C-alpha cells in the first residue's frame, strides 16, 4: 500500500472525514503534518500544492487534493487502485 501524507489542522472536520475514509479503505498509517502547530509546514504545503486549505492529501507521490477530491476519487473507483500503487 502506498504511503499516505495529510497536511491538516486539529479542528478541521474535512480532515477528520478524509482520515476516516482512508481508514475505511484500509490505510493503517497516515503521516499527519499539523500546519496549525508549525507555520513553516503551512508555507511548505502552499509551496508544494498551491493551495492554502486543509486537508491536502498525498498518496505516494500523487497530490490528491482536499477532502472533496478524495471523496470524488473514491466514488469513481480510483482511490483503491491509487492506494495499491496502480494508476488512478
């Protein structure tokens, strides 16, 4: 299974939902980067993604986007193949 990294804040309901969906799909470990605790990480997130909102989700080297993007990917059947290392 691909590594999953999420830039997030503690109080974000979209972050909670994204993590829950990933866990439902079998992701056991999520690398969580708290941008509310470290402003340098928020700057890094914006530099990498071009987005300021959380969550910002990466599966392997693929930037999935935010929670809505993750849900849409799952609904069209692309999440599990991406998690398993196949093209989405």
